[in-house]
């Protein structure tokens, strides 16, 4: 008697594969309902897939594996923490925040949004920096993502990027955008569209804009809030603190509140940036005969840092002259020297404007000599300033002309191109330049530049004398 039919059935290999695949899908779907699992999945996706993981060659853009894992394991990423953190905490994510622009256009807004969150009693949700692709330092064939992006903690550190506040400060700590997806599922968020808020404070002083948003965020009973933009056609600049604010004196009314905030006071360069500065400090040791006076051990005490924005900036300077632009943001403070007051159309106006926005070699050399003379007269000290560090994106031989002119005047000169950086430091080299400019004894910048404005902000936080902050 033959055996029953079900005993005679022998599964084919493809049937077994289908059963295994079906079981895997069921397992993933079931686990995906768990927010902690989703968080781990995203972190490991960033490592193994989006970042290339261990299967990618060591050359090209960095993977920031350890840094991303560190961000994911921040102690505030814990659903069990008591209010105002944990599952019952209060959070705000600014999805209207600028991206795909130059770092410094994004940096000032990141800081101000974090300050607003702090003033509102909510945890700021920090996000990765998405590059303007023309500024990304790696060739496109090496990109590991369609939209290149860098962890915020590769560039800066402090409460804005998830660092601790001072002891005794009850403010909820900043969380990552990945953790926001865990602690604030979309079904539990309140979405606030900027179209419903911005018109009430359009054109208002910055402090009024801050207070207006602060009241909305404080009074909202929901724990999870996401600020979202309207359509591009409706508002091309949907940021909470828009470009029009940063380019006018209206921003200055924010200074007292902003500068005293722990977001500003505890802001620091990232460990990656600090390591880059320290490892290149030998570039700033003067060359030449023994000086007649005792020298400071800190090489930055002898330095003038000069920001020369070049490359594509000439056309931008001509556009700024055409619209008769003032300086940008914190460079507008009236107590700083070398102010610029827009002048009416008159013969020679364009040439006078470009002489400051796009200076030639002679103007650069003269400005450096004047800045040293004025600063040393203020100090009434024989301590020398004899090192120039040039922060620049210039790649042509023009920068060599500047270096040669300065060396003929006895200066020791180094530029951004002289730094020796690893791949992580190379990706954030603009923040390495900013940290050098922050530490330098004297800084000379371009008053129309957001880069210069943010260096001015950092130096004012450090209580630097206004005479140590100059403009071309």
C-alpha cells in the first residue's frame, strides 16, 4: 500500500526559499512596529548602506561611523526619562530649517532655532548638514549619497548638538532627528505651518520674532511639534528667522538674549575640528631671526587671520553693489571699526565698493599693516604680531601673489591650502578655518560674508576687543 500523498510531497528548493522570505518579512513587519527597533535599523542603515560601511574603500568621503553611533547613543535618547525628556517630553523640530546652502547660511539659523527651542522649554531636534553640492569637497563619483550630508557633531559641539547644559539647568537636551522619529511618531505630532505664523511678525525686529514664536511653542500643550514650510511657490524663504532678518539691523535686537543663552555660551568646535587645529599649529610658528622680546607660547597670540573669499565671489560682490547692500548680520554692530554705509549712486561708487568686497593684493597688504598698527597701539605692548593665516577658497596663483607680498614685509604666511587634514577634517575644513579665526589675536573679514559674520559672533562671545575685529 503506497504512503499517503502528503507524505510523498517533497518541497522544492524554491518553495523553501519562499517560506524563509515570507517568515523574514513577517518578522520585520512585526518588529518595525517597535520604535526602538526602527531607530536601530536607521543607525545601521546609515553605517552599512548609506555610508558605505565596511565594504567601502577608505578613500573618499568619511563615514563618521563612531560619531554617528555616539550620536545615536546619547543619554537623552531614552523613552523612560522623566519629563521634560523621555516619552512625555517636549520637543520641536524645524523642518523649515535651511539646507543645501553654504554652511554659514545654515549655521546661524541652526543656532537661533536652538535658542528659540531653549527659550520655549523644548528640546531642539538637531539634523545633519545637507551640503550645497557645489561646496562639497569630494568629486561626485565618490559621493555615498544623492544629497551629501555631514553629522552636526562633526562640525560643532555643545547643547545645540546634544551636549549637556550646565549643572542645575532643567532644560531638555537636544535630540537627533532619528530619535525624534522614535519619541514623536507622526501620529502624535502637531504640525505648525510657517504661513500661519510669519505674517504677524513680518519685518519686525528679531527679538519680537523670537518672542512671538516662543509664546506659541510655550503655550502649545502638545509634546511633539514640527515646524513645516508651505509650498515653494508660496514662500521661497520659509525659515523661522529669514534671510531678510539676517541681512538687516533688525537681527541686532536679538544679541542680548542670544549671546547670554547657553546655546551660545557653551558652543564649541567639534573634537574633529579642534584636533585639526592643534595638529597644524606648527604652520603658525614664525620663521626668521630671534625676536628682541619674549614671545608668547600660544602661536595664535601672534596671528592675524584674514578671510579672503574669492572664486565665485566676484559676481556676488557685483550683485551686492548693485543692490547697495549693507554688511551682513553681526558685522553690522555700530561699535565695530571699518563700518560700511551704503552710498547713493555716484561716480566711482562701484569701484569703491569692490575695493572692499573684492580687494586687490595691495589693498590686502595695506589692511594687514594697518590692523596690526592699530591693535598694538591699543595694547601698548611690544609683543609682536608677525603671522598671517589666510582663510580662502582661492585656488589660482593670485593667492601666491598675496603671500609673496606679505613675506616681503616680513610676515610668516600660511593659508587654508597648507593645512594637512585627514578625510573627516577635510570634509569640515571650513569649520577648521573658523576655529583658527576665532583663536587668532586679530581677525580681518569681509563684512558681507556670512562666514565672517559667524566668526565675529564667536569673537564677541569671547569678549574680544572690537579693535581685534576688522573688515577689508
